[in-house]
């Protein structure tokens, strides 16, 4: 690659990072990838298709054009890449259509002539033994090479190896192939060297082929080429009786319309109508919802399509919370019912499940996460029938988790150095930072506490007799956890909540689960929690402002933005929002990888793109700005993360159909001059603590009217009946 002209090989051969996104349909087990240069990977560890333009001046590749990316239609997971800066412009759009198990990956190549005279050129679509996934992507699916032992074309379809087929929906002018030993494909095209006209076989697995399209494009006109690659064994629906005669560009265009329509349907529901300065929030919520649905394998919620094509209850439970808040309860029910089937006989919930089955690794957060998932589903849906079916799994998980904590209540844990572990869940490697040596991770205990709390909730919902005993266990565990954290802080001479009892380490991203979902604000832990995030903020400012290179972070830190909203620190939350949005790669695809390197070209592992556990952390933190449930006073808090400038721009904000524990919430807010107008519609139940509206203004209001009636002025506005129209004058 170093010896050939730039652009002859994928960008990662220059030892620079390549970025990409996922292409697929909701819930399918197979997906493609499209990179920011227009290279399309046709399946996991499969060959890719690279566009090349050729005219009398030579070849145009990704290396000698300006590339930009966009969505084919705003906020839909149908990505496009645009080439400009040459006499002809190229747009590559990829999408998938069809039912899961029968979906087809499409490439649309639109060549446009922006000049005022006719242009002649050739579009080459090179089929090469390279993945979009770069070679330093080592986890689960090694990136880079994608073996092509044989490639051939019979005038109707291209066959790659024995199991893959590509349909040139737009008939090519020619097809040629080569082996690596015979000639590099692009070198042969560039030098007009003869290639094999029908196909090639390569013992090295480095065969390649090219579909070539001779173009004669009038001034200011364009032409569109389509190809289709089945992601499964079945042919596209246009193939009838073995013949692809009906596979026409018009059919492919209709498939694109169908894909757009299906995504519009799949992503309907919650609407975030925000001013222009905040549209990155609404667009990214919608896009990451789409990515979550694509990364699902049937009922299995997964954080990625390559490196992380596995299901963890850890991220599955938190991703499910994001789905529930956006109205996607069906997918959550399917996931929890599917995952429950892998529970061990002793009640243990496996941390991870993939095609090989349950992972037996001892990770002690999983049991609480499963119970929390069932309870969260119940809180959003009221579906007692599903809870009844899940009850045997809940009870077994509770008893197993109880047995774990009891193993730390024996005499050896009552005194001495082990006293700090008394009543906790045993050490585990659920936290990646402790994978070398298991630790008593408070991450496990916070999720355990959430599980004990929610087992009580579900027992009472079903009128189960176990409720009283479960309550006693919950209270005992909470007391032991608080005592342990206080002792660990004293032992290590720290004033923050540590990540692990043994280490006294600082890990605010882990401690976020103590705030949500464990709901420990309003308890004896709150002062230590606040000091933890005060310390995080100091560290954040150093990373952002001191000018020293910070090298790397993981965008799981998005959870901290939601934590600041729940702590009543909206300004800090938005400082994090501004910083983490800089980590989108690329911004127009509204996505995050698992790892963000400060220097975008750093050729190192980034995990999946998009990584949808990170995406769900973003969604949950973003939605917290607009509404969240507060356990300490049983209230629904509205607008705690909304900044004043949003309310003064355009028409303010309007949130529609946001799912909460109390039903669907719809409200609008707008500020003009000294007046703030708030309207909350019917459709959400009033919780015991009321609906608490938390405006962003620093000064105390001078007058508050609710439905035209003056009410006492307090620090917050508490609504106790709906519909409600509020006028707040400052």
C-alpha cells in the first residue's frame, strides 16, 4: 500500500483511523458497514465494495476528493457519503430492506455532473478482499482481511466464494477479475492492463473483481447505479423462478422508499421539538434509537455488530430503559423473556449470552440488573401478565443474590480488614477495570440494591407473600452497603464514593449507577455522592482546559451528564454535553464509538461504531433533561436540564409522548421577556409527590399562575392536577 498511489487501498493501510456506521434492518442478525469514504462492507468479516471514478485524466479515489457524510433522510439510519472537488460528484447511499432473516443490503451510487458540458467517465465498483472494519479491531471479529477465494460473473449475478451473491441491479458495461499474484486490481485499471473477463480463483484468498459502468452524463444531470447483496441465503424478492429479470433500478428505488417508510414507522412515537441550537440532541436521540434497533439480533439487544455482537444483561437493562422511555416496550419484553431462558438452575443470571450460550463468568451485577429490567418494564407498561410469567425467575434471582450477600455476613467479616466487605456481594470482574483481579465493586452492590428494591416492588404488585421478607432483606443490604462505603472512605482517607471497597479508587462513571438507577440521592449517601461528582468536575475541567493532551476516554461518561441533571446542576450537565458531542465520529451520523481518541486519526481500537450501550447512555442522559422520576419524594421532575436559552429561541421546546413511570408526558415551555409559559397535557398520572417543574432561571419568581389561579411561590413549581397551564413571572 505504501508503494502504490494514495487511494489504491483502504485508508487504514495508511495507518490512519477509519470511521464507519452500521447498515441493516430492525432486529436482523446480519448487517453491513459503510465507511466515511464510501467503502461498503457486505457482512461480518466479508468483502467490501469500493467506488472509483475514471476519466481521461485518470482515476479518482477517496484519496483525491473531498468527502462528507450525511443521512439520506434526516435522522434515519440510511447513511450517505459524498465526493466533491472533481468534475464529477459521487454520492454513495447504503440501506437495507426486507424482513429479518431475508434482508438485502443495497448500494446506490449517484454520479452527478455539476458542470455545463457533457462529461464522459467510468464508474468502477471494485469488489475486494478487505473489510471496512480496520485491522486493529481485534475483539471478537478481527478486522482487515476478508478472504475471496473465487469470484465470477454469469451476466446476471456475481458469485463470491461459495456462499455470497451480488446482483448488479444496474447492468454493468463489463466485469473483470484478477488474482493478487497476477495484478493488483486498481493498478491494472490505472494502467489498462488486461484482466480476466469472467472470474478468478486465488489460493491466497486475495481475488478481486470490478463492475464497470461507462457513463455519458449531460450537463447538470446525474445517473444512478444500484447493486444489491443478500445478507442471508435467500435471493432478493425481485428474483422469480431463479431469474433476476425483475431486479431493475425502479425496483431498487422502491426498496429505498420502503426502507425509509419502515424506519419512519419504527422510530415514531416520542417527539423532541427543540430550537435549532439544540437539534443535535433530538437528531442524535432518534439516530441512536435506530442504531439500537439495527444492532439487535432478533430479541437479543447488543451493543455492536462486530466487536460486541453479544448480549449482556448489564447494558441490555440500561439500553432497555432508553427503549422504554422512547415507547419501545415490545422490544424490551422480547429481550427480557429471551434472556430469562438462560438463567441457571441456582438462580444465577448470566452476565452475557451469545451463540455459544450463557457465559459462566462470575459477575455479580447481573442478578440485580435482571430484576431491575423486569420492574422498569412493569413501571412503564403496567403489564402484570408478563411480570407473573417472570416471577419464578425474579424469585430465583433474588434468592441467589441474597445467598451471595449472606456469604459476607459470617464471623470472618465482622472484624478486622474484612469488616469493610460485611454484607456486600462478593468480589467479581463485572467492572472491566477489575478484570485482572476480582474486587468488591460497588457497581455490583448498587445494582444489587436496585434489584432488592425492585423485587419488593414486584412482590407487592403481584400481592406475593414474600414482600415482607424481601423488604427486610432490602433494608439490611442498604444499611450494610452504606456502612461499607463509609468504612472504605475512612480506610482510604477519601471523601468520595470509591469504585471498589479494597482500592478506594475514584470512578465516577461507575458511581453514576448509585444515582440512577439505584436512586440513592436523598439517603445518607447523598453528601458523599455529591463530593464524588464535584471531584469529577474538577478533573473534567483539567482535561478540557489545561491544554495537556488527554489521549483517550470512553463515552460511557455520558451517564455523568444525566447525574448532574439529577443533582440539580444543569450548567455542569451542559458543559459535559458540549464536550461529549465533540466525540461524535462523524457528527453527521450522530454516533459514538466505545472509545474516543483525542486525535481522530489515531489508528487504535475504538470498539463498534455505533456503540449502542454508549448510545443508550446518551439517550437516558438527554431525556433526563426533559423529565425523570425522583424516588426521594415520589415526584416526576420536569425540565431540570433545560437551559434558559432553549426557551428563548424559536418556539421554545415541546416534548410529546415521552414515556414515564406515570404514563406518557407531553408538555411545552417558552420564555418571552420576564414570562415563562408552561403547558402540561393530560395523559400522565400525577404521582404522590406531584409533577415538579424546575425552571432554569436564577431569580425567584414574583408570581405563579396555574390555570389562571395564583399559587404560593416556592423554589419549584409543583403541579397536582392536569391539564395545567402555568404562567411564571420573574
